C-alpha cells in the first residue's frame, strides 16, 4: 500500500513539472514577435537631416553599476513604446537606421552594431528557459574560445543555476533581459524597477556577478527604459542581425540556420540568436567555424572611448 501511494505521489509531481515547463515555453513564445515584424514600424520614423553622429561613450566594463535609482527622475521622459527592428542588408554591409533613432541610442549608451571597418562579430543569445540546447551551445563556444553575451530572464536564472554558473565560469557575460520578459514601456514605474533594478541585485547576490549589459525584452523600448539602463551604468544592446528562431517547435534544419546567418554577415555585427532553437544549436559549430575561416573574430562589445 505504501509503495503504491509513493508511486501515485511521484506521478503527480512529474505531471506538475511537465505542465510548468510547457507553460513557461508557451508564455515565452507568446511574448515574442518576429524581428521582421518591427522593421516597418522602425523605418517609419522620420529621418532627420544634418543630425549629429552618435557620441562616443566610455569603453570600460569596470564602470560602477548603481541600483540606487529614483524613478521620479524619469517622469518627464517619453514612455511611448518603440519596437526595434532593422532591414537586413546583404552580406558585409551593416543595416541602416533612421538618424533620429541613432541619436536616441547615442544619448543613452545604446548600440545595435560596432565599428563597420573592423571584422569583429558580437554574439548575443537570449534564454528564458532551457530545452537542453544551452549546454550544446556552450560546448561549441568553449571549443573555439568564443565569448558571447547571454541575456537571461529571471525564470531561467532561478530554474537553472548550474547553467548560469557555467556561463560565468566559461568567461561569457550575462545580460539583464528583465526578470519576467514583460513589455517594459507599458509597465508601471514600480514594476519597471522590480523588473530591471531588483533583478540586477538578485543576480549579484545569488551569483556574486554584476551584470553590465541590458537588452529590453522583444526589442520593445522607450526613452524612459533606455534612460534607466544608462543611469544604472548598463551598455544597452539591440541587434543588427536576427531572424525568427524563438519557437523551438518550428524546425527547418541546421542548413537553414547556417544560411540565415552567413547571408548577412558584416563587420561589427550584433548577431542575436535564441538558445531554444534546435536549428541554432545544430548549426552553431559550423557557423562559428565559417566565420572564423572568413577572417572574423568574436568579442564582447565595449563602446569606444572618447
């Protein structure tokens, strides 16, 4: 009788775990949109003439990060939601963005690409949960001594502390992708503080690690969000390459993922991929090898010094 009861309890626990995992994936997929869906909205922003170039920013990850933030400082800033997106060019040419957006990014130490004259790529991953792809990706990076920024949401950090520890141990950077992947421009100041500032403190306390990169979930941002990240001392990253790879149920094969990346390689690329994609995990080794053979190197991004 006792053995039968134990088996019933074990079965119930397994069901709960599976249900929770599926719910996590469904919520994550529902919160994501195709990077291409944002292209038209971004392109509609008026292109100012004669605007100043992006101002240079201090180029050191030793900059002090602060979480002593007064949300009242942002009450006069634009909180309207903007959607990040770029029109992908053919190989070896960075996508262009409207000058108004370029200037906005420049005010708040936000970037979408680096020096177009230097053959360096900046690999960026996003992860809200793991489906056993993360270890495969980390293995491929370690084999080639390639470093990347991993933007982790709070659900991932709390569920997979061993993977977080490995990311840090392997010399990668962890970026703040918010605690629960909400649309940050639409939340209250109190919730924005919890999503970004308190999440930073949680990671620092739990892992003795200070995050220094920030990416707003789904590329949805506002001037207020950028200003908060800048005051904290973050480097905000968007992307110059991305494709629809965030739904693991859509599998087109490693060749598809490989071709998507190499068709749009360019100097200074912020190359944004999702770890949940089986296609990405299957293609990552081949993709890295191709880039290295073409003469590209990989690095963690540092803004240029003045």
